């Protein structure tokens, strides 16, 4: 969540041909030593606070890219979850099935 290199995926000025990558958030949120799960996302937000990521980049990293990845492969992936409605809305907006 706090890896500063993550920002490179969104840096069209630094990447060849102005490319951006569809980086997907992953973390140690499920590890035994993470006492407070909210702290993991707080660490990810530090990338915005420090100017390495925009808010749009962070949203793509933590929501849009994972929803596209899983929702395109299985349009029902998020059914029954707390993000079902938001995931369906994003998939519809982005032109993905679901």
C-alpha cells in the first residue's frame, strides 16, 4: 500500500510512449500482524498526500482496475458484496460486461 514505486504505473511522462499501467492494489491487509485494516488504506492515501498519485490514480488503483479485472472475467464476481452496486456502475460506465 505504501510502495512509492506504485506511482510509476500512472506516470505517463516517465513511462515509454506515455503509457500508463493498470496496476492493481494488493497489500498485507490479511496478514496476522495487521492489527487495524484501515491503516493499510491510510498508507495508500499517503501517495496522494505526497503528490505521487492523484486522487483519480488512487481510485483506479484501489477500485477501478480491480473491478475491471475481476468483473470482466466474471460479471457476477461482486454479486452479494458491499461493493456490488458500485462495481456494476463502474463496469457499465467503462463499457465492461456486468
